C-alpha cells in the first residue's frame, strides 16, 4: 500500500547518544513538525530534585516532585545550540538539564514508575495532537503505541561513546573516552533492565543501525520512511 501523506506521529527511540535528537530535530524541521525530546523532562525532574537537595534515591519525594512540577518544553528561543527550551515555573533550565550531575542521576529518576506515569501522561497529550517527532526510549512501545512511524535508532556503545567524546572535546571538555564508554554502558544497563517501560524496539519499529552511517545518511533514510 502506498502512503498518501507523511506520517503525523513519528516516534524515535533508542539508547543514549545514538543520535535520536539530531535526527529527530532535522526530521521535524524538514516536515514542519514539532520536535519533542522527552528525555529533557526526566532531566528536568532530576535537576529540580538535585537543586532542592532532595535525595534522588528517595522515590516518594522525587515522584511527588514529578507530579507537582509543570514542565514546559517549547521551541528554542535562542540559537545557542539548544534544540528546545526547558522551562520550570517560567525559569529557563535548559542548560542545567545537560550538566554531568544530571547525566549521572537521570537513569535512577527515570526508573521510578510514578515519575514515568506523570511524565508519560504529559507527553501523550502533546503527541496526540499530531505533526510531531517525539524522541525517547519508550515512545513507540508505551507513550504513543499508535504512532504512524516508529524508528529505533541504534549504534554500538563504542561508536556512541566515540561521538559523545568528540562532541565534548569540541566544546573544550577534558574527558577520557574510556570514562564516557563506561557511562554509556552503565546507562544502557539501567535503561534496558528497569521494570517499567524498559528500552527496547517496538515490534513494528524500523531499526536503523547507524554505526557505519553519517548523520546525513541516517537522516535521508529516516526522511525516505516518511514519504
Ligand atoms: O535521551 P536522554 O539522554 O536525554 O535521556 C535521559 C534519561 O531519561 C535516560 O536515562 C533515559 C530516560 N528516558 C526515558 O526513560 N524515557 C524517555 N522517553 C526519555 C528518556
């Protein structure tokens, strides 16, 4: 069967640093859709907990925070490298959500069922409006199983660590490849073994292994799936 128009709800899932945000943003721009990176919501809750001196291992407190805090994810208001704005009570916390301390704690927070329930509900409401490229770990499996197109973007841990290392070094950070690789592997382990909504490809997802592909090749392949 030939598809007459582009899919309205596009879900892109995959492990950390597999290029989901880069591809998702390019795809959203090409189609004139909203780009929504759901990971920033888990990052926002993690940052607020740390900022309020709440122990991220205190599941009840962190869950209450996720339930009570309105998080807004809106199109980027500045061209400083951000893909979107992350606002909490009107305060811009976009760059705070990218701090290494958030990287180190976000997998713990995103494994809590109550946190996932609260954030998935908000994500679902936005996704169901359509004309959206939604990026995460469980979009095609849990948040929007009715998505018209599901892409699972994969790459080996070594390749993902290499890309992350190159990105951070370009930004002037002094980081070791081996340390980044260890962190990528640890986040994969937590994300894919948690009880609720573990990272996995939906049965009807198109799997793209980007190990030997350039950003442009992956983008062209994803775009072709939309046509
Ligand atoms: O994609 P990211 O690195 O910004 O994601 C941050 C964390 O949030 C990561 O540990 C996985 C988790 N996450 C999730 O569990 N479900 C999503 N839909 C998006 C992200």
